[in-house]
């Protein structure tokens, strides 16, 4: 496992606000919100980006500052992983499934979690955070029931912690909502005591199949009232879709075993987009590909769709057609899911798989989906996700580019690139 830490700053010229000043240069700067910049420079002043542009146009006030040049490299924002479950990092290589064995996989995940002591769960989370950092991620979402705050204070990532509620019986709603309120209050107290502004909070429900409509609506309304992100999983298997559509298949027996009763608290026959009408907007994690009209309806309702192509392949889900969602104005973002349903937490791999699954969308679209799009969906677009003056200096340098590379997109999508530099709020994260 990579060892990561924030490295001490060397003495550097000070900017106008007295903050350390550093210039970073690369063959290509990919701001994510603008076209690529050839022979580009990013000026970092303390924790913030001060200027971005071509090297020949660097303002004179910065010319005495030290410049770190990275030949044959791309300089771009740190990745924004819009969906993962870091407590399942310990599941790597221990679970497998196919679409016709989805329920067995769910049972195996629950059994694995039940077998892990609390200290192993914490180690699983920190190992996942290190994996994310070592592969260029500077902002991540973590979803779990009542996630502990402390492990996320120990790493320099910007993290959005989502407490995940579930429950089918009608009586579960009040208890689950009270638990969500208590978690928000307790987590906010911890963050205030720690003086942390890198950890953010939000709410989620597990899925439509494991959450009764009253609980779904109550948690979504609580998230809206608290001004925090809200997320849920769309159906992830044919068996789950069968249950939602018809109330049949293997899911009812699994739910009865899980909750001790067969009461579903919902009526079958409603599609997810219908179920979500009037709820949100939020982040909907894509599983089985919805039909184009349903994706368009999600777009109209303001939902961001989180696509996790590595998990899709691992679970044997069909390739979705996402162009209709994008054309309808929907925001598409990328995530990794967990190591229970993926082979890694590497966002560059997810970008490449997504581009292969959706070649009708341009590489710069997929770059935005892996950076600024995710930040905007999480309410963090004003502070991270793109290389813009005033935003946090959350950035990475990838290389080496192949000899003779004439443009950035081919290498980004295919070349064997490694992380040569990672900054989180201007502080270098040393990967060794």
C-alpha cells in the first residue's frame, strides 16, 4: 500500500496575500471547464489557484517565483469520485457475481461486513483513502450507514460523507429519520471541534428496493432542508428490477430474511423515475440501464446520474445508452463504487472505460464528468473540480506522455500514465 503524507513546503516567494507562490508547468493543462492549454502553467498561491494560462503569457508579477516543469505531462484537476463505499475496500478479490446471482452477491457482502471487526472496517476505510490519493483523487464521496468522521480527518482528501438509511416497514421511517438527524448533529460537532472544512456531510438511502416510499421522501426532504447532498442507488440487477416492477423474483425472500418480515411497504409497478418524481434533485447511482425515456425524465427532474463503468463490467450489467440523458440536459458524473464490485478505485480507469462505453460523448466531456461535473453535483463546484483562479489548488500531474504526442486526449485515454504530482489545497501529497 502506498504511504501518503503532506510534504513540507520549501521557502517560496510570497504572493499579494503573503501566501507561498509556486508555478507548475506541463505540456498540456486541462482545466476541465475550458479547452486544453498547450505549454500551460498553473500558478498556485497558498491553498488557491491564482492564474492559469499559456507559459508565454504568465503575468510579470509571477516571473520571479520558482517554476516546477513537468515535461511530457498533463496537468489537470484532481479526480472527483462521486460514489464509493470505502468500508468495503477489504472485499477486494473476495466476491464475484453475475447478473443471475445478484442476490447471492448481496448476501455475501452482508456476511463479509458482519464478519469484520470495527478496527478492520476502519483500516479498510483508510486503505481506500490511500488508494484514492495514490491514483490522483482529491475529492471523494463515501457512503455507509452512520459513517465515522475521524478516519477522514487524517487524510488530505476533500470528502463528502453520506449516511445511508434503509428500511421497508412503515414503522421504520421515524426511527431512520431520527438516526439521520442524530448522525448529522454529531458529525457536525466533531467537524467543528476539529476545525475541518475538508469533510462535508450528506444523506442517502440505500435503494428503492430496500427503502419504503415514506422513508425515501423523508430522507430526501431532510437533505433538502439541511442543504446537503442526497444520493441513492438505481436498480442494480435484473432481479431488483423484477421486484420493483412486479413484486416477484428472488428479492422478496431476501428482503424478508434481511428485515425479518416480507412487508415491502410499497406497490410494485412504478419505474424509478416515477418513484423519484418530486424528490431531489440528487445523485442517482446507475445500475441496470434505464430506458431512454426514463433517463430523460431523470434529467428533467434535475438528477445527476453517477456512472461506475468498472463496477458495471464486474457485475455483468449491460452497457447503458447515456446520450439521451445528456441531450436532455442531465449531468453525468463518474464514480468507482466499492472493491466489492470493482477491481480498483482508479478514476483514470473509470474515465477510460466510460469513454469506451460512450464513444458518442467526447473525451473532454468525460474529463468533466470525472472532475468538475462531480464537484457541481455535490455542491462543491465553487471550490474544486476545475483549474480556475480562486478555486482550491486540487490538481494532479500525469505522465509520461508518449514521444511525439501532438494532443492530450489520446494519451489521457490510452497511454500508461502515472501520478507525478498531487496537490490537495496547494499542499503536495507525497506518494512513495
